[in-house]
């Protein structure tokens, strides 16, 4: 399978920069695997329809596929610790 390009939102970039070196390394490795379609990935349900999540230890990466012309890009919208990620992201997309 051909690797897909990964794009990180500003939130995702900022979150990765705040992590200690080891968790940051593990998340970056998980994103590389995601680009090849690998990892613990599930589709999310209402109210987060259209998004998927990648689980990497205690962290969750929320993403969606975005088609640009003839290529598909993986857009990583939000990264956070498991206990916070779904509520924070739901509030973010609702605009509250």
C-alpha cells in the first residue's frame, strides 16, 4: 500500500511539541504507521461522524481523510490524552 501524506493541524503540532521526547517519538512513529494504513484505527460515531481515531497508548489522534485532486491526504485534526480528547474535540467542532 502506498503511503498517504499526513497533515497536522496547528493544535496537533503544538501538542506534539509539548510532549516529553519519548511520548513524542512514539506518536510520530504511530503517525508514520498511519500513513501506511496501519495502527489501532476506528471510525467514530455521532456526533463525530466522518472522523476516525488512532490509538497510541494513552493518546488519541483524531483525523479524517481529505481528497485533494487525485490524492488522499490524512488530516490529523486533534491530538490529546484519552480522557480529554473526545469531549474537547466535540466542543471544538461545535464551535463552543
